[in-house]
C-alpha cells in the first residue's frame, strides 16, 4: 500500500501524541508539573547537554523532559503541530505574542545593529522597537508598503549603517490597514546587503493570516511570528505567542526563552492543542463571512473606504500583485472609514449589539475597535495619519456567527451615524 501524506488539519487530532504513554487517554492530558523524574543520573546529564546547546541531539535521540521552564509534553506536542502548518523544522511557544516578538528581537539583534521594519506595525511592537531597543543603541529604519525595492535600498545606504543591517521585520498584512509587504522582495534586499557570514534575518508577523493563509518561511523568511491568542487560540480565552523557523534559529530562541522565563505554561499549551483541531474550519467560516461583510460595506453611503484584501483589483498595482502571489485567502480582517471622524466612529461602535467592542482578533465572536485611540494609541499622530490610520477608521475581526446577523448589526449601528 502506498504511504499516504495526511493534511495538517487531519493531523491536528493526534500528531506527536502517544496515548500509550498516558494511560490510553485519547486526548493529551494537562501535565501540570514543575519538574520531571530522571531514570538515571546519566539520563539527566544527556538531557541537559541538549537543552543547553552543549551538543546537538543525536539522529534518533528524543529530547528528554527536565523542567517545565525548559520543556513540557503539552508544549512539545503543540510546537510539533504548529510546525506542520508552516512546513517548519521547529517552533517555540511563549506566554504571549509580545513575548515571542521581543525574544526574537533580543536574541538576534546586538548594540549598533540596524533594524529595517515595515510600517504600520502593531502598537506594542512599534513601541518596543522605538522606545526600548533604541536605549540599547539598536537603530531602526521604517519603510511603507508603497516603498519600492530601490527606494528601500537607497534608504539603507543613506543611513550610513548599511554594514550593520541585521534584520528586516515586517507585518503583512499590516494591522489595521491591511497593507501588504512583499516577503520575497525583503529577502532580495537582505541578500543585497549581506557582507559577511553573519546572516540578515527576515521576521514576519503572520498573526493576521494565521498559519493557514500565508506561509512566510516558504517565501524567504527566517521567522514566522504569531500572537497565538488570535486565530490559533481562536476563543478569546488564552494569551500566547509562537514563532516557527529552522532548528538552528528556534534553538537559539528556546535557549533565551529558558533564561527569560517567558515560556507558555501547560494549561496554555493544552488550550491551544484543543483550538488547533478546529483551526481550519473556524478560519474558513470567518473568511467567508468577511467577504460578505466587505461586499455590504463597499456600497454603503456612510462608509468612505473599505480596507479588505478581497477588494483589491489590478488597478491597485503592486498591492494586487503581492496579494495574488503571497496569499491563499482574503482573510477575515477588515477595516473601514465611516463618513465623519471619531464622533461618528464612536457612535457606530457604541450602537453594536451582536459584535463586541473589544480589542484582539481572530476569535469565534466578531470584534470591533477603534485603532486610532485603542490598539495604536501609542503611535505618533503624524505617523498614523501618514499611513491612512484615521480617526474615522473602525477595525473588524469577523467571527463565525451567521453572516446575515453580523451584517444586520453593522447596518443598524451605521444607522446611528
């Protein structure tokens, strides 16, 4: 009989878990323990050698369990399953998305380095880069989704720090504008400035697309980062982060994670394992609903503009080309500008009945928020406006409810504007 290669959504129920090691339990138990017993002292020595990077793991050697700050069955199985979606060699999970992001930035940047980043970024990431990393002499340059490859290269040359370019950090689609960045182009830029054996890394915040609709590693990125709170968790009941990549870079991330102590706990791992089982069906329903919502909003007289990937056309030039090349779905995130300003946006938000007024995204329930004063409150006003992030913008994370009910709620709320 031919060997059959199962799809990731089929493997989410069982991959990496051996029921015989857990009294035959069909689901992985929660391993709520701080430490694990070694059979022999020699075993403990071998486990620590691998955990601390003192030697590589042998070909058939399994990483032994030591202490839940280093590893835990729930997290190991979770990381194995997340790797499947990305086609990644390895994955590391964290207690929050910001833990994943900051750990990668701290591990792979050193004082004097230049970080090139896209704009806009999630407000927390933007703040960490501009107000924390700069205290340690790590410099940054920003480019917009409209910047050409040549403009970006010229910007790097003019900075006087081209020889110190160490990482390109991008968020695509951008939060909340849905602007797109070409990952393959970023790889070309990184390769053009590589002057030594030291690599220039590409890190992609893939939260908006989840692990389903965009695969950054296949497009030339070194890191695919997530706030796993969002689509991966999907139920607004867990805070977590994740990063996928090669064994080499993930080992470095896990080593720093050990000493920062920002690993996810077993309860978090267990909740995410549950969520992965329905990831595909949830996200596909959300995407289908978002398409209907965007179509409705596009012709509404009280809506100035809709920011949604599915509305891109060849007239949008490079953005449309990137969309066709880089994505397998339009996603379930959209934003729109109401006619008016903050007052009108707030009237809409305050009138919602089914959709919840809350930050976060990617969960089963639909959520709406005001990026200008909420998630991106810390971004400079002039910078927000230059990116098209206005006081009239509302961001929607479309859930799995009946699409007719979502549209009804939007319709009656817009009537209050």
